[in-house]
C-alpha cells in the first residue's frame, strides 16, 4: 500500500451529508492546508434551517427503520459491517484526513482508522448485552429499571483527531439505538463525511447519520440549541464547552457529555527507568505535535534526575523532522493553523519573559506550513506555559524534592484530564494514583491503549461524563423506573 499522494489531485466530498447523500453547498470559511499553508477551498456553514433539516431527517429515519426497537443483534450486525468497510477503505479515509488535518498519513491506517473500526465493533456488542434490570422489591411488586434510546443525539467533534473523535460519538450513540446529527470541525470535515457515506454502503438505514458542516457560532449553536436534539456530546476546549452549556441553558434542558481541555502532568521519580521514561514522555508531547487534550505537557521530575532526563528528552526532540502530512514517511505533525502557531509562540515567549529557560526549541520551524519546534522550557511558577493549555509541542520542566511537593505541582486549578506517573515503587504508584486529581492516570506509560472498556473523561473543568467504555454506551440511553403490582 502506497500512502503518499499528491494533495492537489485528491477529490474532496464538499457539502453536508443528510439522509443518504451529499447536499452540495458553497464554501464560505477559508480552508488552508497545515502542511504547506496553501488555500484550497471553503467550508460551508449550516444555518438553523439546514440543521433542522438534518434533525427532521434523523427523526424520520428512526421512525421508519425502528432502529431503536429492532432486535439488538441487527444493530450489532450493521455496525460490524460498517467497521469492516472502514478498514477496507482505510487508504481513502487516511488521505482525506491527512490532507486537511495534522495527522500524518502513515500513522492513520494502522493507528486512528484501525482503532476507530475496533471501537465501533466494541460498542456494537453492547447492543444485545446491556439492558434493563430487575430490582429487589417486596413480594407483591415487580420493580424494573428500563433503558431506551434518547432519539436524536447532537455531536460536535474537534479537528485534532477527526476520524477517531467521530467514532467516539457515533459508535455508542448508534449502538444504543439513536440517530446522530454530527458537526465535525470546519478545519477537517472530509474524512467524517466519508465515514457517513461508508455507513450507507454498509447497510445502515439512511438518515441515522447526518453530517452538517460549519463553525461553532452558527452551526454548533444550532445543534446544541435545537429543541428536538435530546442529548449533546462534545469534545473540544473548556471555553467551548462552557459556551455549549450556556447555550443549552438558554434554550432548554438536556443531558450532555463534555470531554474538554487538559494540562496534564507527568511525574517522574528517581527510581524510574530513565531511558524508558524519556521515550514515553517525549511521545506524550510530540505525538500530533502536542495537539491533544491529554498531551503530557507538564514534566514534574525529582530534582536529582532532572538534568539527565532533560538531556535524554532533548536528544529525542532533535530527531524530529518536518514533512507534509501526505508524505507517508513523516512522523511529526504541523500545527493546525497560522493563528494557533502564533498563539503557541506567544505563550513560549511569555514564559521565557517570566523567567523560564528554554532548553530546546522555542520558535516556529523554517519550513513550509505551520510547524513548530519541539520545545522544552524549565520554568518557575507562575508561568503561562504551566497554567495555559498550549495545544502544541511545548513541554515545561519543574522539579520537586518529595511526594507532597510533586503532588502540589501536579494539581492544576482548572484541569484534571490525565496524568502520568513514573516509578518502580508499586506502593508509591498506588498511593499517588489515588491522590492525583485526574480522570485517567497512566503508570510507567503515557497513552491510551486499545482496551476500549476503559472510559476517558476529566475532573474539574476537563469535562462532564465519559467517552469510551461502558459509561459511553449507557450515557446514550435514558432510564425509566417501573413498578408493577402483582
């Protein structure tokens, strides 16, 4: 399989996907490729009328297909066929995603796309295995807790992992018997549209998946405020999540799942395997050029090993080479936009001005497109590089003398999404895992696995509810208490 491709010759599915077809629409939001900064098209913006058209299509699809009421195994089979087709069309999906996003094409087929197919199969199996409960009552009554789909779920996904994030939303919602109106990021819409096209080819009822393109201010608000969307699922920044909560409150009341920002610490103790830690920590900040909510962007290391660990991390940072995402050999991502590149550099400059020492990097790369140097900054609090979610390949370095100081540095006033912990001491690992204020803690590693049963979600302002795992499936069904007198 040859994945490298000519970005100027790739046909793009431009428009909204409603029912079983692409609805042509003129682009109004300028689009630029991150890898070379070239303008290459425009993204249309779905207004309230277009969003309502998608919602009514979804409602009709649920009614005609009885998707939420068929034998659950029928939903399982349809979703499994979809997953098979996603795998067989992985090359096309990878090229569509690589063109507009920060994801290198060589990492997509066996990475993001393969994992997305696995996740859809995982959720498909819940359809006939998770259900209602009989609950204990007295002998004269029969008590049950019944569950049923919400109906139409509204979903909004970010630009950093377009296919993966679409799978997070679509898999559990569809398996649970719902239809979905989904808005991908206006920066990276194409692979999500193709996912919906594949669903029709796999035999899912037309109208269960509807993709509307646009920005948050117009299209996103139309989705979250629509009175017939019964539940909202969003992944993105904490600021955007707050805006969604406010819009829902203005227009009604509905449940929501919000997976939001992070500023995740990686704590390293002197007894750890330094070589292994350096590899894992580097991957935790260099993967997707740090453009991930779980990016391990705060290195908190025992003082006695700070110097050799920093040296080992810098050595790995020096190995990075910039190349466009459509080159299958590249391993390093561009920044999503010129605006975000400028924001990253501004925070780095502010951190240095506040007394931080830049140990490596600290500037945009001399390359086409929006690439930023891997950066390591030794800081003293307060520093904007420690407090703000940078969403770039910038790692801060702080040192500690004991566990209490390490925990105090790790505790962020706003975020609590994930944390890493490196130690050979099992007692310490368990003790600190209990005290770290994070929804996910990795010990001697820093990444999600393919164990899709593990949910993801944050503490504090890093989110409400969970994606992945049994929790994600259950979050897409509502419960009803039933008591029958015998």
